[in-house]
């Protein structure tokens, strides 16, 4: 197991954002966390990646207990996250933005800038390399966020809604980029709202509702799970769908 989360609990004052969450990610897989807005997905990433200290529970990464470790140390170990709301250094070029992250493992400026160029190529930002980051569109900023994470040369990449707000053509361009990470030995755990993309990309899905994991498994099975249908469509939805299916004569 590359990542093992056990009993993870995070409270914000009186609000329990995560309650006893357990999940695992195997090396080489693309796993997804789905769930309605406010389910605790981003909080889960923050707790795994050291941005939030959980009130209870453990996070193990590559066999090591990393619970409560600060983000810089986790990043150095190879566990890195992207942010749902991207914040590039607006005054720097795209290449310089990526190079800042590349400096984690490359001391020389030349090496960091060169790595930035290679990473930009992979996320289809090569033609914008010398432009100011402030000029990027939303799709460009999402790619830059991914590029900055990749420049730290991670083993496990947590992607928080990198497809959100993109149009279908932009999503179609990003999907092979994410799938391709696997060939470079990068394991991926992603949060995603675009269900079609989750179905196409992920080997395994974890469903978070109200701070709890309510289902997990291969995407095709998970979307048929009554607990998941009700979480998205409301109480009684699974039964209604079943009835409609029966009436329509479908299996
Ligand atoms: N820093 C915080 N302080 C207080 N409440 C928070 C904080 N971050 C998130 N929350 C609350 O925790 C719950 C889960 O939020 P979040 O993890 O962002 O959900 P998701 O990413 O699934 O939409 C929400 O009710 C949200 O309002
Ligand atoms: Mg979120």
C-alpha cells in the first residue's frame, strides 16, 4: 500500500468534517474521491498532505507514519497535493512558476528551469512557457497547478478538482495527461466532480458523504450503489430508479 488512512477525524469547532475515514491507495493506481459539495473531500486532502492536523487517526505513506508531518516534509518524501483554487505567482512567467517547485530537488537554477520546460511539455503548456502566469486562462492555471506539483517529482499526487470549470474539449485534453502519469510511476488520488471523467480515469472510487466513506470499489459498481445514488439524488432515489427501471422493462 502506498497510502493508508485510518480513523481520520477532523473537526472545525462543532462541525465534524471527517469522521473515522479509512482509505487505501495502491502503488500505480488512479483512485478517486467523489462526494457532494461539503462532503469533506478537500479537508481529507488537507489532512493527508499535512495542511491540517487531524484530531484523530493515522496517515501512513510508503510504510511510514506521516501523521501531522508538515507539507514541506511530505513533499520531500514524495506526497504532494494541488489546490482547488490556484494561486500562481502572477508576476513570474509560467516557466519560473514551475521552476520554484522544481527547486525542491534541483539546487541549480539551470536544472530547475530545464525541468520546468519538460514538465510544461507534459501538461501542454510549452507554448506559454515564457508568458506571465497572470495571462493564463482558467484551463491554463489548472495545468500550471498540475505542472507545479509534477515539478516536485512526486510518488503520490493528490489532485483537487483539476478538471473543474474546464469545457469538454479541455477535459478531453487533460485526461490523457492524468492517465499518462501512471507510466511515470506516479500514483494518483483525485477529487473530481466530472463523473464521466472519474468513470474513464479511475481504477477505484471512494465515496465521501458527510465526512464518512459510504462506498468504495470500481467506478461502474459504485455508481450503482444505492448509498451513492441517495447521496447525490436524495433519500428514496435508489428505490425510485429501481421502480422506473422495472416499469421500463429494463434489467
Ligand atoms: N477551515 C475551515 N473552517 C471551518 N469549516 C471548514 C473549513 N474547511 C472546511 N470546512 C467545512 O467542512 C466541510 C467540508 O468542507 P470541504 O472539505 O471543503 O468539502 P468538499 O471539498 O467535499 O466540498 C464543509 O461543511 C465546510 O464548510
Ligand atoms: Mg473541495
